[in-house]
C-alpha cells in the first residue's frame, strides 16, 4: 500500500512540474466592436522566457493586458476562452482574483516612463504599491522600496526614492518601473516593449538587468517587442503575432534560423540586423491588416503573402505542430518547406 501511495505522489509531483505556470486557451478579447484578438493559445512554464514579436498594431499589448487582468483599464474585455495562472482562473470579465493579480504577475507597460506621475515623488508610487501588498509601517515600506531600487542597480537609491520623474533619465525611470513591478514578488513578469525610446547602450543594460532578475528570482518572463534582436537576446521561446493571432511559435533559435511562416520569414528578411552584410533587405509588401478587417475565417496575412493560394482566403489556419519545437499557422507550410512554392 505504501509503494502505491509513493507512486501516486510521484505522478502528482511530475504532473505539477510539467503543468505550465501560465496557460492561455483559445482566448479572445475585444475593445468595443473595433478590435478583437484571438483565438490565442499559449503556454509559459515556470522560469521560462517567452517573447511575443510582431509589427506595431498586431495585438501584442492587448494580449498581455488581457493575461495580466488589465484589459478593463483600456475599455476592453475578455470575450471567450480560458486563462489559468498558477492554479488561478482569469474570469471573462477580465478581473484576476485579488491575490493572484497582486502576488502573481508583474507588469511593465509600454512607454512605462509615463506610468510615473510627474507631480508625485517616486516614494509615493512605492508607498501606494507596498501598502496594497500589506507592508504595514511607513518605515518598512521605505526600507522595501530602497531595497527594490538597489536591486535594479540604481546607483543612489535614496536620491531616486525622493526624486520626481523629470529628475530621472529615461533609463532610470525604466528601472523604477521594473522595481515597482517586482514589488509584488511576481512569479511572472510581463515587459511590454521594455527598451522603447532608450538609446542602444541603455537598452543593453535594461535587457541584461531583466534577464538577470529572471534568473535570480526564478520567475517566468514574457517580453513584447517588434525587435527580433531583443527577443533573440532574452527569450528561450518566441511567439509571432499578426492581426490578433499567433502565426508561429517555437524555440527562438529554431524560429530565427528556420522560420516556417511567410510572415516570420518576412520579418527576418526586412530586419537589417538579422541578415548578413551586403544582403539586400526585402520589405514585406502592402500594409498591415487593420483591426477592422481581422478575421478568424481566413488567413489575415494572405493579401501580403507571395505564397498565398485561393484556399488561404477562405480558411483560417490554426497552429499545428511542425515538430516538438515549433508550431505554425499556415495552410501551405508543408509545400513551402518542401520547396514546392
């Protein structure tokens, strides 16, 4: 009987290890009747780093706000599907249970410097955040804030703690926002365009910081970017998004070296830093599909795709596995892989 019980426990332990920290299933979300993303299915394991890449306006930020339970703040709602995080469920109304939202997910928003109120000192932002986390005394909240500011490698935490936004550089403001996200002791950190508007040197410092924090805390990381080099530097797996849907998901190195979807191929061929010196850049023809024209009944990339066939405009492809490391949503991926197109 004891041996049976031990085997049962072992099986449960193995299942717990293999279950994803974040599990998104057939998610759909909308802002009014103008923008709708989905269906989107994506998993993130504990401690894993996943990138979401695509052109501006592809739905990356809307997806992340939905996952973080923040879509209601931009007038949106989750309309279908299911999202589970560390055993907690996100309801269709778009509100995480209080404990999961406050202690499970840290969110660094796009253009996050604007998240600092210009007429409030940094200390006020930390005091508000840490109070909601249950840090009781003002002295304890100050000590925790200084520790967090030091953790993101700000050279003079005490000065930053008492500063206003205009007294800090862009890179320092970004570090403050990351520190605020870490105040919730997250198991998952979502960083939406974390290096926007920063110069190349500061970008590299922020990327190194985010990666080091992930490793030190053992937390999972989701990074949103339109920059393939940022994704390649930080992420173990990458999801490519176009017109509100994922068109390719795979291990980052595999995806960058052998992309299966024509859109992913186009992104790489049009990126100056992703092609060898002297190789002509090849722009993706046409314009990104507007949100009003997104459809789940056809391939939204077909109007821009040189490999499109008649069936692409009448059938909406879903992600299907290419192998253990890669999935693609393209009706013609087998023909393209075989060189038939």
